[in-house]
């Protein structure tokens, strides 16, 4: 009987940590996901003990601190994906002050309403693809942390409300009005915010978005694994609800971010 054991692996990539997680595998490296980090991961995979299994499928989850997010507003009468991509690239350049060369764009492309776009570093994507090829693994995909969380609860996102997705010290928050994204911003905290500090920060964000006394939604929906996210039914004057995750990519990302798991 073969000693090889097939298992599904998930790779979590944080800013300063890499974690590979499987049924019988846990490799955590204090390495950035750069060229040196992937060399270190290859060395760990070459250990004799690792040769008793193989992984035909690999899922990858990338920390939001390594990514760029923005909203794209399609112009009127757009009829092709190529035009949408050009609009997304132009918006990227406007927001980040450079062309998207060296970045790989992902989006849930929409012709008639605003949508979220994301950019992953091309070098990181190439390193992941090389790793999978060298190990003989099938790469199922490279998922941005926040987008992965949003996709898992797509049917539960309200038409009107605030939504926050947090992993590690990153918070991607958005505002939805009448079923459309109105605003999107990624906040990167230096340390885990207290409940009061988080409330003060987001109250400031709400004041910034309020125009001419317009009424903004009175509820927050929270996703993600960050331990500092609100858990009660109230968050200041807002209603508050937290949805659990529990998916393997999120666990691998927790390990990569240094969170307990």
C-alpha cells in the first residue's frame, strides 16, 4: 500500500508570516511572502518527514495588507469587459498614483453598478504558481482575504448597511445604499484597536461620508477572524451583527497573521 496520503492544503500569506495548513501538516514560517520566504517554504517541504504525503489541491488566502482595494463606477452604456478593465485600471492609477503594472486585478465585474476591485502583487502570484508547479499540486485559486469572506456570505449582505471585514489588523469596510456599494476603504491599524477606539474611528468615517444631513444606515455587519471585532448587538448607536467564518483558508490566514488558532 502506498505511504502517500492525499490531503488538501491551504496556504495563508501574511505580511511577515507564511503558514501552510493541512489535515496532518502545519508549517509556520517567520518569513515575508517574497522570494526568500518561498525558498524557505520549499526547504521546509523538502524535509524527509514531508515526503509521506502529497497534496493534489492547494487553496491560497492572502492578507489584505498585501493588497489594494477600490470601488469602480462603470460609465454609462458600457458594453464590454475590456472597457470595464480599462476603467478599473484608470481608477487604480488615480487612487494609488501609479499604473497597475506589476499587479494582477480581480473583480466581480458589473456593467451597471459599482463593484469592488482588488489588486494582488504579480510577483506573489507568480511565486505561488511556481510553488504549486514544483510540488505537483493543483492550484485552486489565490483568494484575497476580504473578498473571500464576502463571497462566502454574499446572500446575507443587506442592501442598506455598513459592512466590515477584519483579519489581523486590517479592516476593509464598505457602505451599501439601495443594494449598491457607495464607499469602500481599507484601514490598517498599528495595534488591535479597543472597542472605544474602533467606535471613534468609524464614527469619524461615517461623519465624513454624511452629505447634507443625509441619513446613513443604522447597522453594521461584521466578518472575519480578528478578535477585536464587536460581538454584541450594539455598536455605539448602531445595531451590530457578526457572522462566523470557520473556513480553512481563514484558519491558515490566522496562522500567517500570528493569531491563535
